[in-house]
C-alpha cells in the first residue's frame, strides 16, 4: 500500500499591529538675534557714573542687539566689581591705568560686533540713542562715525566736537558748536565721550595709534576718516545725558596729564605735518614750562612721558 502522507496545514499569522502615538515634531529653536553694537566703556574711578551709564544702557531699545563691554583701567573704587550688579555685561579688568588709547584697543579686539560705541561713564544714553546712531550708519555708507549731542541736566551742550589740531594754533583746541536744530552736521573730530564707529574702519587703520596715551587718538581717528574721504557727523537731534565729574588731581597728576596732552599734540603734528613740526612744538612747551617755574612738567616733557601704564603717578 502506498504510504499516505499527511499534509500539514501551517497557518501563517501576521504580526500584530500596535498603535503608537506619533512623536511630536521637533520644533526648531529660534536663534537669538546677534548683537550689532558694542557699547565700549572706558572706566576709571567713577563707580556712581558707571552705575548710571550701565543702567541707561540696559534700558536701551533693542537691548538684545547690544553688547556691553567695560574696560576698567585699575580703578580703586567699586567699579571693577560692577558686573555683579549688571550680570549681562562683560568686564575687562586691567591692572593699571594704561591710558585711553591702549584700553580702547584692548576693548576693540575683544568686541564681537561690527560697530563700536565708545563711551565714558559720564554719559547716559537715552533708550533711542544707540538705535538712532546705528540707523544713520546703516543708511549712509560714507559715514564712518556718528556722535549724539551730549546735554547736561539744564539742556546745555557739552564740549565734544573740535577742529583738528594744527601747528599754527598750537595747543589751543577750541570746541566747535553745532546747530541743535540740524539733523546732522559734519565735524572734523569728536571726543570718545560718545562716538559710534564702524569697527572695520578701526581695523583698516591698524587700530588706534598707541603712540598716543590718554590724549590724541580721537583727533587721529578724525584725521584718518577725513583722509579716507569719509565723514564723521554730529547728530544734534540724537541726545544723551552728560554728567561731568570733577576729580581732585594732585599736582603731580596734573603734570602727568598735561605732559600726556602735549605729547599727544606733538605726536599728531609730527605725524601729519613733519617731524620738525612736532619737535619744535615740544621744545616750545618745554621752554614755556621752564620760564613759568613748572620744572616737573618740563622734566616730564624732556623725557617724553605719556600715560601708557609706565607712569609712576597715580591719577
């Protein structure tokens, strides 16, 4: 008999279907806007002013577009610890008073934005000050720097705009008045009390010339802007509050400051009007110091002293 074989019926079963809730779509986090301006504050022994200045900056419109950087030049008051009160700022603490020019260069190299708002603690910007200055630069490519009008509590303008120094006028640098009703006014140079500058221009001139100490780099910047056929403007309708300080300098400190100022002018004249122009100006100032009995000043001028961190005098 044939062998009967049994067919096995194998039932094929499908894998069970499991209902799983779909994973929620991953939302892309919006990137925080990058700062466009660095408020670069040169600070020394003026904690009350620095506190007011920082509070005003924190209240700026478009605060998220603003980087705040303080370069403290060896202050002896509470200024170096101000970042504990204002945690959203960056504090650079220098061990000594190296002078404004070197300090601003250090801050410029540290800044992460392409626009620098040079500032002193005596100035309190309005909420619209920095956005208005930045808007002016954005709309005028030939403008390399713009300054607001500094007003005191009585509404009177501070000294901040000047004609460039010239050997013919010596050390007589007189302020230039601006029309408070004008939208803008071209000026030859403005102090670093409050000045918005394009960073690429600073890099293009290889940063501020450190042959200057405390005095002269602002005039040099004005010269370089004019030399490049660009413009520096005052914007009288854009204002900031100015509260000047009256530090009580010792006689030796006054000599150091005056020697630095003369050194700055001599450097400027020698650089732009010829070596002998700067030399003659320096000799004239030395003789004047001798004949007026200011022998310590004369000695400082003979040595070529300037404020650059090497001075022994505490300002």
